[in-house]
């Protein structure tokens, strides 16, 4: 009787732990680099996920990582059991600058449709020494010829000095005139515009009036939401946010004092899922994102933009 009770207890424990094992997520990666790494030399980053079968792995397809560029991505998926699968991502990367350079982190997102949760995994930064593809001419033996002696007279030096002074004076006045013209033109364009947060709010109102969500155009809607936030960041903090990737914006904001950085980056990543991974968020989620963006923009009503010499209409003289 004791043996039967013991076996039943073991079966009960096994039935409890096996479903938990099927829901865990394991992440590992390796970097395969040749012995000599030069500009344009391809190397691999292999990332492996072991997830439940219904989970989806979202990953960057083409992005620039400082001085490394992703040239190709291959994805393979295979079921390990009825509850688990293995997803393998093989990246081919190539450097395009010399020196001791950092390979920044790659970010992966795993989406669980049952709990509607998104877990994030990152690789660690790595440093590699990158050599030039050109031969080092400093080690090539060359014939050494004696230097030629050239004698200059006083008038030669006087003429050269006069030409330099005359050129510097012309360059000075030309640059001064161009700067004044540029400043005048810039102020004429900008002096009647409202502060950046009001411009972004106006764009958001136009977007809501177009009823893209009611027509099921989630891709266009999220593209416009992402653009409005990037447009605001570019005017407010004076960096080229519209042309940057989300990872580059995250790196840039480390040097900027602004509240809610984590929510801001999370907002951009969620819109990227719709733009690049064709993720369908439904209707409720975009409405929540729109409400958050509107509240975030209004929080800057009392905060002037970064100093750039412009007096915004309705704002303060910054």
C-alpha cells in the first residue's frame, strides 16, 4: 500500500512540474568571429530561443549598430516536443571602420499570446579589433634620398604672408555674411510657429480625425504615431530623431535629461512591432497609446525646448 501511495505522489508531482517546464523561455547566443577581422569581413551572431510552441520571437531584420551592419538574417524553428520549440536566428554582420570597436546589444522580444505579455532579451556588448584591408605602407622599405635645399628670399615670404592674410579676410567676411543670412532666414521661418509640443498635438488631432483605426489601417496609424513622437523629440531636444532607429534614440536619450524615458522607448518599440513585424494590436491598444502620447506631449507645456536661439510663438525665449 505504501508503494502505491508513493508512486501516486510521484505522478502527481510530475503532472504539476511538466506544464511549468513547457512555459519557460531559455535564451542563449554565440558570436563566431574569424581570426583576423577586417573591414567588410563577415562574422556570425547565432541566437537560440527555447519557448512554448505558441510564442513568437520578434527580432531586428536590418539595422545599423554603430559601425557594424546586419547584412543577412536567417530564422529556423523546430518543435522539440508538443509544448516546446527551438527558434534559431543566424545574423551575418560586417564592420565598416577600423580600430577597437564596440558591437552594441541586439534586442529580441518574445510575445506570449495567452498572457499577451512581451518579454525582452538582449545580447551583451562586445568589442573587436578591426584591421584595415589596405597594406601598411609604413613597413615597406624605401630608398632614402637626401633632402633638397630650397632657398627663399625675403620677398617670397612677404608675398606668401600677404596672400594668407588676404585669403583669411575674404573667408571671414563671406562666412559672416552667410551666417547672418542663414540666421535671418531661419528666424523668419520659425518665429510664427508654436512650441514643439503644440505642433505635435496638432498633428495628433489631424491623425485622430482621419479615422484610420475604424478602417483597420493599423500600419499607417502606428507609423504616424511613431513619426509624431520622433518629430517632437527632434524639435524639443535638437537631435535628428526622425532619421534614427529606436536603438539609436535610446542611446541618444542617455545624454538628455527627460522624464519617462522607459515609457517613451517602450512606446517606440510597440509601434515598431506593428510597422516591421506586422503585429496586429487590435483597437484598444492603439487608443491607449494615443492617450499616453497626448498626455506626454502636454506634460511639456511648462518646459521650454533645448536652447537654440528661437523664440517660439506662445512659448518662452530660449
